[in-house]
């Protein structure tokens, strides 16, 4: 049981840290084609500031940390941040979510610095479709990154596929088959309405995904020990890989939410789909002590909302998805 709980008695033991709002891709569900107004470098938390927040959170009960972006691997010196966070004894699960484009170049270094595993965003297996969804990426770079991560021992590697109606929903079976033939751990994610991206009329509920996957056999529930998070996991008979479903829209998992989010500009966000944020950066730069920081984190956790309000038509608009870290 975590030492940090919110007002609804949910243990809070997971911190997602966005290290940058920059990304080398422009995926259609995440960022407008023209990009976004980027934060000034002076507004981005330094690695030392991120470490202070992570250390304080860990002393309160945070044991799982995930690095996100934007694309975290575009930030220079990320390996050093990994090394700093890996030195915090209370953190027993340190992971990273990436689009995989630059992963082949740094997978071994990240592992040596103390990173445990990676999640890789991959929404299609078709090269031309990948270029369209990512607006210019090369799928071969991602596949090389996956191979390098496996070779380095950054496992289990989880593949995140955001399912988009009329775009890649015809590949659900292809991804499911990869869990049988190649041992992939695939997580199908419902496309969320967020900001001003192009994802508001392309929603595919998980029920439709499961119906398609029935063509491959019966999905049997299974457990995953590392980084289980909000996904429900299944396995096809005889498969070494797993099928996960993340259902923030059709079957929200707010009742079991265990996480906080730290944005690249130092805001503590209590819910991905709620715009309430608490500014840590200015307080850190004005000399806040470690004890004051811990008290602020505890106050923030106490105000964590019970659930998002998508069902009530309240869609977050203040930030693009790329600035929140997923």
C-alpha cells in the first residue's frame, strides 16, 4: 500500500514526467499539423528540478516513474536524467514512452543508466500509413528501435496502438496476430477527444476492437506484473504476447487511478482529462524547501478529482495532448 492516498482512498504511487513539449512527429491524434506554440527553454524544468520533485514524491510513496514528452528522446542528455532518477531508492519501476524513432541510438545507454523498460507508440504496420498518421515518420526507424530495446533488455516492450476509425482500425487483427507470431505486447487505446487535434469523430470503442479480434481465437484474461496501469490484459491460446485494452472513454478506469502528472513546464496535473494544475516551477525557483514541496504534493493529491467529465461533454482544451504527456 502506498503511503500517499487521495481523498477517495486511492493509493497514489505513479508519477508521469513530461520532459519536453517538443516532438519530431506530428501524429494526427496528438498534435496539429502546424505543430504547437512551443514553451520557452527557460520555462522547462531543469533535470535538477525534475529530480527534486521525483525525490520528494518518492519519499511520500511514489514508486513508479514514467518519462514522456512530447517525445522524450529529443531532449538532450536524457540519459543523465535517467541516471539521476534511478538513484532514488524508493523508485522500483522506471520506464519511458517513446515513438521509437531515436531509440536505436540510445537504447543501450538508457539501460545502462538504469531505465527498466519502454513503451513504443506504433499505430500501423504499413509504411505509407505510418507516414500519414505521423505526418512524415519512417516506420523502419521504429522497428530498429524496437529491436535495439529488446537487445538492450528494456523489456517487456509494450506497443501502444491508438485505434482511429477509417484510418487504422482495419489493422486491429494484424496487431493482434503479432502477439501470437512474434510475442508482442500490444495495447489498443481508445482515441480520446483532446484539444484541437483531428480525433473527435474517429472514436472506436473497445467492444468493436474485441469483436474483430475474435477471428484470432478466444481472448483469455491474464495478469501483467510490470506496469499494469489502467489496461485490461488478455492472451490468445498459445500466445507468448499479450493484448491490452485502454478504455478512457467507453469504460473509464478513474476508480483505480493511481497517478500524477508533471508537465514539462512544472505543473502538477492531477488528471489527464481535467485542466486543473498546480504550479511547482515558480515555487521551486523561489527557494521552496523539500518539506514544503512534499506538503504541496500532499495537498495536490488531496484535491485529485474522482473522475474525468467526458461523459458530461467536458473536453480539455487548454493544452494539446503533446504537452500533457499522455
